C-alpha cells in the first residue's frame, strides 16, 4: 500500500474537499474509497516520485467539486439539461405575451389617470424592467427548486419530437436580391 511522509496531505486535502460537499451519511465510505483509489493509482505509477505521481493522479481525477457532484448525484447547474428547454420556452412565452399585456394595461391606466406623456413612458419603461426582471427571477427560482427536489422522474411536459420544430420561413425577396437569388440558382 502506498504511503510516504508528506504526500498524504495533498490527498487528505482533496478527499476533505470532496466529502464536505456530499451528504453526511456517505462521507466515510466515499473518503475511504477515494483514499484507496488514489493510493492504488499512485502506487501503479511506480516508486520513482510518489509526490509527482500523487499530484498527477489528483489532476486526472479533476475538480473535487465536480467529483462530489457525481458522488452526490447533484447537478452543477442551476437548471439542468432536462428542464432547460421547458424553462426557455415558458420564459419566452411569458416575456412575449404577459409582459407586453401588463405593460399595455399600465399605459392605458396611466393615460386614463390623466398623466403626461413623460409619466406614461416612464411608467411603461419601469413596468417592462421591473416585471421582466421579476418574471425571470421567479421562474428561475421555481425551476431551480424543481431541479433540486429530486422528485421529478423526467422532464416537465411531454417529450420533444421533431414535430416541435418551427416551420421554416422563406423570406420574400424584392428587387435586386430576388434577381440575384434567381440567377444564382439558374445561371
């Protein structure tokens, strides 16, 4: 078994960094497993320079935060890849429908209250920024909580299919652009 004076401190620091980020009931087993894996791998590099071998092994194992996330089965992203498409679609719908509707209502109410043009414009800008920021923040919090809950078995909504792709829009060409496009395909 590998053991040299002074070389264990780097391994100990690495193991401590990993296990402090995982649930308490897993820490002992994971620490023992990591130490054994590191020792075996360092030993397989040969007795020439155990400190360099230890450093090389820990470098190959990678960032202890990422390793801890794998042991704890936790994503490192706020919203994971399973929920991200749904998050973006819902955010787009909210920002493209609810935000303009609420802004329009705010403008109409400001006009009915007899406010001047500068107050109406200021109220509209304030509504867009404050409501837009709140929509983004609250939707992100909800999706992050769903991601972290661990109770979800799949993605939210139905599965994506190629039928969900938007129709391809062909721009109408006018003038020289139309002739250039026609000539490019015919000439």
